C-alpha cells in the first residue's frame, strides 16, 4: 500500500448505503478509506453493498482497508475507531456517522470524543437526496460537518496504571507503587520513611481518582497485604479505553 506521509483518512461503517460512503471520499480526496465491516461475515447482509463500495473506490483510485467489528457491540466499535485514529494521529481523519447502523454511528462519534486533541478529527453526516428501501437512500444532497465535543476520560498516567492492573488481574499495592515510581508516574521526595511516602503519593495521585472519581478500581486487604483490582466499570472501560 503506497500512501503519503500524512494521508487523508476516512472511516466509514458499511451498512446498506453506497453513495453516502463513496461520494464524500471522492469530494474530500481521500487517500485511504477504512471500511468498518460486520465481523460475522457469513451473516452480514451488507456484503453486496460492501462489494460495490470497494469496486467504486477502486475505480476512483482510492485505497481502502477492511476492519472488522461487531455492528451490535458499541464498545468494540469505539475501540476499533480509536485504534485507527491512534495509528493515523498525524493525519486528517474524516469519520462518516451516517453510512451504517445507529450503534455504529454512536460508536464512531464516541471514538472521536475520547481524545483530548481533536483538531484533526472531522466527523460528518451525509444528507441523502431521497430515502428508499435498499439501498436505504439515493444521492448525496449535502455533507454536514459535526462537532466532536470532548468526552472526559482519565489522564494517560491513570490509564497506564489501569493497563497494568488489567494485565495482572489483581496486584499488590506495594508492587503497584514500585512500578508507578519506576515508570515515573508518581514521585517520592521524602528520604525519611520512604515506604510510607510512596503509599501516600500512590493514594493521592492514582488510587483516589481511579477509585472515587472513576470507579475503575477497588482495594481488598488479604492478611497484611492490600490488593488492587478492576471493578466492573473498570473492566467495561478496558474494552475501549486501555
């Protein structure tokens, strides 16, 4: 695949639309189009539309790449969109929220909103000329740019800690403190009673916000040790945030 250094990227869910996918990519001179396809290929009724989209993109010399996600799984869609954005963070990225299902549209929009810097993200809605059966619409009347408001998420260092906890399943608080210091996520200036100081810093900067603000982690005392693990909310967030 031969692309520019910072290509113009489009992300488009594939449903029962053709023109609403293809026309914006031509008008915006897309270099690469990610087609968000249902992961159950054998049961996917949109396959004929995906085939025609690929055919028209190829005809217009626009490169495309299929990415798969369950069209009914919101968090899986958000994660997939997020990964594409991260891969092309230095490029201009256009996200079509009108070409697939409602769940896909919400997932694409949420995928834009979880980033602090959204200057290069361009979500848009394609207004058709007429509504029919299948394809669901015909023609493209107008493409409407949308505003990707920020959705608050934990700071990167908190997400890094969550990733560590997720990988371990549960982890001793003392071990977590050591890792946080090694990775320079927290710092301890006190030379006296270093052990107590590291726990104070961990509690203030990591445990308290993840536990009391985000409800992503919980603590449990087993004997003389305290363990940290993800809550159900934390496990749910891990599906697309970390």
